[in-house]
């Protein structure tokens, strides 16, 4: 089993919190991790995918959750919202930590009937698809490394453009990553989307035109990295505005749709407020786009938005176990100056990350980061251009050019294989 970096946080939460919810999309590995924790604690594991257990959870939830002396693991808890109030009654009476480990495939904050009961009484830990860090068996975290203010030493990190394209196409779902060919991976994604729409979406809401959702997913995949324009999307696929908003909320509730919000503050600049379109996984995006050939992708202009989304999703995964808490945004002014990813720490410090599909970095590639550094002043901690070249280049003013593979090759300079800095073009 691939070691999940979130596991240590999960165990720490169970040590001091009464209820812990492991939350994420289907097939990200929640059940595998929950079973592992249950075995470790010799705890009962109850899956609501079992019709008998689900029926009891719905008709007599108190019977299912009372009378236990240790940890109880309940999988896919969103299938029986009735359990939340029953668990609340138990933990309000008994304040011992580590009583319940729940897993859920619906975002509790976007499902009101779940959020109203236990949301303030439990710790919620996200589980995304596998990160490239986890797949490589590395523990580094780029968020912590950049916020540390430690300078990067010039040098070289090996980058294989074709290998990175293979990573984009595979994504991080454990089952999809394990498939050896594009055809078998495509078959898995088809089944995954069908099952999710037929089951999870129907569980959350009655959908009159289920055929609209695959069309919407495909359109979102085609526009990954672009600004969200609900009115234009509504026209493009002929879905009423109110229905579209509902569909987007459902896709977000099941974690498939993960828009990146726009950062805004009173900086004396007019800032774009629209979020950027991103989905949970680049393997899913590539499937919806019909992209299977890594070599063709490596030569295609389509690689840019997909690579940007890949980096953003990898950073979002690292947020789950980074020591430095930070929220993720994109930054864009009304005049078109932009930074692909902005990370803001609770103390106000700011990181900027740009993504480039080229093998070199030019002065023009730094415009957005330099603008961000100027307007943020002392709040600006560091900025990086992640690109498909091999050179680690300090660019002055806490700006760096970093090879894309720094995302999974560690967070220090020990992995640098040469010290051969090159000037930027």
C-alpha cells in the first residue's frame, strides 16, 4: 500500500478529537486508509455500501453508534445523514477523543443537512487522489520550502517532458494509476464517471436531465485554467442558468469540480473576481478531452492549461500535510496581469507560483510575479516559475525558476545533480 502523507495527521486528530471525518471524492483511497486505521485500533469497520448496515443506519441510527467502548469506523457516512445527529448525541454525552472515524464522498459544507449537525464537533481531513510526492515515495513539501525563506542554490534537476505528460494523463486516482495502457485507463474513467453520476449525484439530489452532466463535465474539462463565466457556459450547452448553478454545486459537492477562487484585497488595483475552472484530477480532465497519447500531448499547445491544472492540484494536495497553513487563490488584474497560483498564510505572507510549459524562462514570464511582489511589498515571501527545464535559477528578489519535478523530488537542494546556472533569456 502506498503511504499516504495525511495518515500522521489523521492519527493525531483521533488522539484528541471525538469525531474525525476523512472527506474526499470516491476512489481516492479513503476506504483503504480507514480499514488500515480500523485494523490498527482493532475497531469495527462499518460500510454503508452494505445494504443491511445502511438500512439500520437509516431506520435506527442510535443502535448503530451507541454502546461502543473504543473507535468505530463508518465508511461513506453521507449515505445516511440520520447518523450525524445520533453521533452528536453520543459525543455530547461522552467527550473521550477518538470515538468515530467517518469517511464521506460528499463535501459536508456543501450539503446543508449534513453540515448543520456535526460540522462544529469534528475535525475534517481531506483526502485527494495520490500526489506525485506519494507516488514517488517522497515527503517533501514545496509550500513549506517556499515559505521558509531559505534561498535555493543554483543547480540542475532532471526533467523528462514525456514523463511529465505521462503523469498528467495518469492523474492520481489509485485505480487509474495502476492501469498500464491508455485504453484500460479510459475504461476505468468511463466507469467512474458513470457510477458517480448514477449513484452519488442521485443520492444528493433528483436530477431531471442526467444527460446534461456529462456534457457539462466535458465542457469544464475543455476550459480548464480559464476564467469561469456561468452565463457563457449556460449558453454554450443550452442549460438554464439556475439549473447550471445547481449542477455546478453538485459537482463541487462530490469534489469533481474544484474552482480556484480569485484573490482580492484593497490594493489600489482592479482585480478580476471570477474563479478559474479546475477539476479534481488531470487524468480525469485528459479523459474528458479525449487525450491519451503522452507524446502527442508533449508537442501540443494544449499542454499549457493541463500542466497549470496539474501543478495547482499537486499544491492543493500538499496543503493537506504542509506545516505552513495557506489558502489557495489565483491573482489577475483587470488589465490582464496574472499569477496562476497565490498562496496566502494566516499571517498575511504571500507566495506566487507561475506555471510554464516551456524548457526555458524569459523575462516576460516574470512579469506577473514581479507585479505581485511590488503590490504586496513586505508581505511577499517568494515567487517561483515552475517550468519544463532542468535549471534551478535564482532570479533576484526571492524569485526562482524551478524545474517541474521539484514537486516530487524533495524540498531542499540535496537532490541537485549539478551546479551549472544559466542566464534567463
